C-alpha cells in the first residue's frame, strides 16, 4: 500500500514540474511545492517525506530556477528555495533537514528595519551550485552565492556561507575545510 501511495504522489507532483526524468519518487507527505513550472528534475530522483521546494519568480523571467540532475536523493524534511537559481548536479546525497537558499528577505540595509521581514523584497546574492557526488550531512544550511566542488562532504550541522573546492571535507559554523581528499 505504501508503494502505491508513493507512486500516486510521484505521478501527481511529477506532472506539475517543468521536467521530470524516469524513476522519479517523492514519499508523502509533502510539506510544500511552489512554482513547479520553474523546477527541472532528472532521472532516479528520490525524496523522503517532508520535502519543501519553492521556485519563486520575482523578476517575471520564465527560466528554470531549481535544476536537479540525475541520481539525487534527499533526506527527510529537506528544503530548497530559489528566486534566482539553484543547481544540484548528479550523484548528490542529502541527509535530513538540509536547507538550501539563494536569497534573503531584504538586503540588510537600514531602510528596511521598519519593514517586517516577511514584507521585504527577496534579495539574492547569487546562485547556488552543488557539483557532482556531494554528500551533505544532516541539518546543513547552504546560503546564497555558493559553489560546492565535486566530491565534497559536508559534516552535520554545518552552515556553508562561501564556496569550496572539489574533494573537500567541510564542517562547522561557518563551514571550513577540515581535510582534503586526494
């Protein structure tokens, strides 16, 4: 019965996305999907329960804001929010409660102090790119304008605020290179 429910959910949500590859699976319940027409997902995608994805079109330009390539698996309660662009390349594995965003509510200038954060304009410092075969541990947050190099491993509870080269092991708040893989 669980498999049938998963297939029905996958078919229902898969039909809403701009593109979906083969063997697309989303396990219910889904928390939230916004802007599926700006989301492209490749082959062999799997998401555990609690998925939240938002592709927010703030500039009225119709392009893909979230692109997930082949063989990507998301843990429980993962959240991906984009108003510019987030790209997750092939072979990535996410732990539970991973948060990825390419924007903030407001730009941090003093004129915005009197505006409630929820009413501030969305501001992006740049896209997020996660290269191939990256392993992201539980409770990791990845902030805007970050590229994570191929083969990186990000330790649990880390906050990634800047880019890292391939084959790095990262950990901490903010994340730093703990070791390189050669």
